[in-house]
């Protein structure tokens, strides 16, 4: 498997470990595919298809997590702090009800315009170093989405970075 497939498979695995006990199901991954990314089946033959994506607090955060950018390094932070102290930049901060939700909404909107077939859930893996409580902003997020065309009849979910929390947004 390539890196993208590994991320999708790991996200689907984490999703199912939380989803199955909560819903009394026993879905298992049966195929890594493309659009939707993961195909699952339970012991009764029912299908659940997962479209996987990620979100990030700021542009290039995922690149940094994958070792392809050093913009989150201590050195980069020190230089940023020096520029802030000199009045050349404003301090960076992340806000769940601000830039973080905006990024999530952008990712969802891109996915809403496609058709993935039936029995599909959108699973968004949160890559933030912060342990965001998405349930605090789920109404705000839902209200900012045009759900008149929603291909995700099995819901839109956010899975925490460490795969220990699952939030249903829609």
C-alpha cells in the first residue's frame, strides 16, 4: 500500500473500532478502493462504504506531519515569534470556531459535490495536535453547509487524530 492508502485504511480501521460498538454492528474492511476509498461489509452482508479525507488547522500542517515541511518546527516557531516581536507579523493562533472549522467546512464542501454511490459515510480524520471537541461546533458547521445534495446517507463524521473520539457532524 502507498502512503495515501495506508492513511485511509488506518482511518477506516479507527472509525470502525468506534462506530461498530456504538451502533451494534460488526463491519469489517473488505476492499481498499477509489471513490469511495474503503468498502466494508458486516456479517449479514450489509455494505458500508467510506470516503476518507483529512483536515488540518492550517495549510501545510499535513505536509509537516508527514515530514515534508518544516513550518511547524521549533526553529520556524522561533523565527515567527521574532517577527511578531518586531511587529512584522501577527501572532498565529488556532480556533475551533474560526480557522479550524473553516478548513473542515472547505473539505466537506469539496466532497459534497461528488457522487460515491450508496451506503456511504464521509470520515474526516482530524490531524490537529489539539484535541478538538467537534461536538461543540457541530451545529455551526451543519448550518454553514448546503446539504440539499448530500451523498453521505450514512453520515459525515470526524475522527480524532489518535482515533479515540468520533463525532457525527451530519
